[in-house]
């Protein structure tokens, strides 16, 4: 994996440059990822879109660590990440503006060890509209509004997942409308089939590491699932896996087509 560091500068006043976000581009065979740190400032949107156009593609994922910055610029980035169906994960710090940016991702995660102190001192109508468009539930948005701007609102990974959600509902709806979805029972059966396949890996681990007594209860759990899978007919199992593959391929093609259209228009 190759690393390329890009330090972004943005002009706040004529002839005066201020240090903005620091971006590291990680090159991979399957594409590239971004690691971003520092304050979010005006001009970062244009710099990032410049990187996207230069790469000819959007990043596979973005890791963000920021104490905050310009709220308007963060919302521009959040909207872009939503339109481009991009993923982001908050690491180390992700306060105020960073949090708003994170909300725009379609796969948005706060690392377990991170507990951003969310402060939105200017809860304007624009921010309220943005929160709604980013699938933040009304009661959570109201909680943010009611909070004293001088007092932090902690959002650790668990609270974020439970109250806001790692995948926005509107994004899931868009995928379903275009690619269909499996039924609840098919989801259950697919998880059982996948779990039963994992049993082979666990048994191999146990054979290679007989001293690992912790594997026995895990294997017992998956053996119970394997018994359930044995009652699933081979024809249904094949049709279910084919359906799952078709949905995944449709979703990947749908996102890729949308991203290519957006890259062209940047």
C-alpha cells in the first residue's frame, strides 16, 4: 500500500492562507482510501472534489479525525458524500462540523473508542433541514437543539448506531426500490447458511490450536445453527444464494453508475 500526503490550504483573506485539513491518500490495488485530520475550513470541498476528479473515482472509504471547523463546509461535504454514496468512519475525534460531515455518508461509523463531543453553537434552520435530510430522527435532532451549546452532547458508537443508524434509511430505500430485497425469512435463512459455512473455519482453528478451550462453546453454537441449515433443501439454498448474489450485483452496479455520473459532473 502506497501513501500520499496532501496538506490542504484555503484562503480566508486575500493573500492569506490558513492550514486546513491534512489528507493522506492510501493507494490500493482495488482503489484508494482517504485519512483526513485537522480543522474543516472553507476551500476543503473544492480540494476534495479536485482529488476525486484527479483520481477519476471516489474513495472506497474515508477515515476522519477532526475537532470541528466550518459548519457550512462540513454540510457541503456531507451532501456530496450522500450523493456519491460514500462511506466514512470517525476515529480519534469527530466534533461539531466533523459530525455533520459524517452524517452524510451512507455507511457512517463511529469507532467504539471514540466519543465525539458534539457542539452545534449555531442551530440554524439550515442545520435543522440538513439533519432531517441526513436521516437524523426528529427526537434526536430536537435533543441537539435543546442542548446548551456550551455543553457537549456525547455520541459514542453505540448511541450513534441505536439513535441515528450506521446506514441511512433513505439510502436503503433507494437500493430496495431499484434492486429488490430478500424477505425477513430469507434474511434469517441466509444468515444461517453463512454461519454454518463459518463452522468449517472454526473447526480448522480448533484442530490447529487444541489448547484454545474458548472455541468449544462457539463451535457448539454454530453446530446448533448447522442442524437448522440441514433442514433447508438444496434447491432453496441455491435459489436463495443466487438471489442474494443478484441483489448485491445490482446494488454495486447501481452505485457505480451513479458515482460515474457524479464524477463527470464535478
